[in-house]
C-alpha cells in the first residue's frame, strides 16, 4: 500500500513540492481544511509568508487538528523555510506570531538577509553520499536547537535541516531543484507512521 502525503496548500511552493512527491510515486493531497488530513501519513508545510500561514491555519481550524495529530504521533510533518518558522517553539523577534510551535528550535526570520541576499549552496546532509544543492530564499536561521533535536545539516555553523522524531524542518527549499533525496528521506519517515 502506498503512502499518502499532504502539502499545506494555503500559499507558497505547493506545486513544486507536489511535483517532487509525485515523481516519487507518492499520492499527494492538497490540504486547506482539517478534513483534508484524513488518511495522511505526512504533511509538508511549504515556504511562503510565515505570519500568513500562521493566521490562516488558525482561522481554518488546521492548527489544532495538525497539532493533535503530531502530538499523537499519527502524522509526520516537515516545514520548509516559512514552514520551519511555523513549527518553531521560539521566535524571539515575534513571540506572539501564530504557529504550531511543536519543534524545540529558536528561529530568526530572514536570518540570512532579504530577497536580494538569496543564494544557492551545496550542503553535506547526514547519510547522503554526495552534496545536496540547496536554495536559500529569505531563509530563516535556526539560532538554537532544544534537547532531542537532531541536526542533519548545517551551513556556516547554523543548523539548516533538523528533526525531532517525526517532526522535520529545513530552512532551505529542497523542492526548487531536481534532487529528490530529502523528499525521499521524508517519505521514508512517513512510511513508519502507525507502523
């Protein structure tokens, strides 16, 4: 039986994540409302604008539904760029920003600069046999990780790909290139949900 993975489809790189997952043979569901979570093993929260994601997921009732599933261990979740901010427990610049707050990391929004400071670099990711091309676009910076958060890749001394159990966050955009390996790794995680 195949695994079914959702992509939060409120804004951001929905199409690009969908393309990556479908190329891996994964059934993809665009998630806009709590009922769209039904039957999903995983959920990807794409980049976009983190405040908007936070406000709309709260307004649509998704925040509580996703939190309940993540806390129960019945949903793997991966936030990329703005999605990583939504997952973060600590955002010192904006402590009242609506968010899921289920991953014990401290993030700084636009931590590498503005849009004009966007860049591409090769990352060394734990378990990969060759570098991974990563795109950083108005990327957040992870300032600190809490206990139980594993760092899978770093750039200039800052974590850029982390996980805690079935909760993943990346500050870069793996969906913008042609390399599916991070998506593959997350799909493997999704296959362990409920196992």
